[in-house]
């Protein structure tokens, strides 16, 4: 028991820290191996655009200076990309930072935070950290059941969280269903639509919720540069909303929360849509390769539109299989913490990385 837990704010005692994917360097240091592959954290296996590396190198002489605290140039570029008012853009140290701002701005004791079963872990983590009551709606086919969520809205509901696509299951909501749900939600409730993986989605009925901001002033849409754009280590994301909501988020935003290299990298990344197109193509091929490989091994999986897939191990423990895969130099993500103890989430890698994982999985499962 932590000797200082009695000094902490209510709710912190039950809070469990977010557990990230194991870094390659840590695994190789522990096992004394090399040549490992990491398919655990939904990173872009292509790395970053050449424009990004060039922009970062040109920014080195200014490292002794504080970044632009308001992120003017990046917000202007994002305003053009999304055809929105720059005043409605909130920059974050990754989109997780924006999610945390939402919780600090709109949640607290006696207020309810509503999210889906199997939804992204940060929603309950950030909510519980500020003392809010957690309300979890049961999932449907591992995805959001919007009817079940609507039935759980109460007078104390203040924030509703929706991941589209959802992490860690890869499920998604079509435009008609999601918009109909938003039309039911009272304006006094903030709705967050987390679109961290939107660049990878190729389904015709998948919506771009940022186009709905004029119709729903209580809507906040979050995006990130950590996934398709490949800037995971630099941590830069953003929220799109009505300027009045952005004003409140910026009141709780930490000063200089997005560093200078992250800002110039994000600006450069926006200019290279050919890199995004290539990333989507590689992801499409890799997803097909992994799913075909899982099927050949007799393993079921949840159809995904992101850059990851949750594979069903049957009666086997995800933690045990993950540990065995680590011995083979393959890092995946057990998701027992999401209530899915018999699944592994596997990020889509390059062809050679996917092949390595499938071979190691067959060996570990002795299939």
C-alpha cells in the first residue's frame, strides 16, 4: 500500500496507470537479443515523411527557444485542412493530452463520464483522475452500441466518449448511425469523437465528424499525428470544436505543451499526402496478410479498419502468449486490461515483420 495514498484526491486509489507497449530496446536489453519487431503500439512501420526529417533538422538552431505556445502556424494549416476557424483548434501533446483537457474542463465529482465497453483506456483514466463517476455501456460485437449509450444518459452526464474507429477492437460506426446519435444528445453534454485512426479507414460510410461541428456546437473531434503521420515520438495531436469550447480547453492546457520540433514536423507532415497514401496502401496489404495468416492458423479475429487487429486466442491467455512471443523477439499487446484476456492486439507492420510475427505465433501455439 502506498504510504501517501491518503493524501491523494478521491478516485486515485483505484486508478491504475496506463501501460504502454514494451519498447524494443527494453526487450532486447532484458533478453540479450537483437533484431526484434514491435507490433504493439499501432505505429507507422514506414517511419516518417522525408519532409519531416528535413524540417526537424532545419529547426535545430532554435532548440534553446521556447516553442510558439499558441502554435499559430500549425493551427492555421489545420484550419485550412479542415475548413474551420483557427480559434476552434486546440493543440495537444498527442491527442491524449486533449482528451485529458476535456476531462479536466468538464468533469469532476458528481458528474458522469459515459463510454463504451472495450473503448480506449484513457477515457476512464482521465475521468476517474478528476473524480467523475464512470458509466460504461455494454458493447455490441466489440464495438459501440449507441442505443445502449443513449439509454445511460442521465442528468449528471457531462461527457460522452466515442472512438471511431475504436481502439483496441478496430470497429467503426457509419455516418447515419453516429449522426442520429448526436442528434439525440442534449447540448449540455460534451461529445468527444476520437478519430485517431481516421486516415486508415477506407469504408464509404465512414464519417469525417469534423464536418459536423457547425451542426453540433457541443462536439469535440480529436485527431493525432502519432499514427498514419508517423510522429508518435514527438507527441502532437489536436482537437476541433466550437471556439467557445476551445477557449475552455485552452484555459486548462499546459503552457508550451507542444514542442517546437513537434510543431514543425506536423506542418511538414501535412504537406506530404503521398506519404499518407503510401502508408494506407502498406496498411491495407499488411492487414490482409495478417488476417489471412490468422485464418490459416485457425484463429478468429475482429475485423478492423485501423492499423491493428485483435486476434482471438481461444482459451489461451493473451498474457501468456505475449510472453512467449517476446522470447521470439516479437512485441504485441495483450488486452486483458480491456476485459479481453484471450485476445492480442497486433499492429500492422511491414511484410517482413508480419511474416515474422505469424511464424512466431505458429511456433508459440504449436500449430
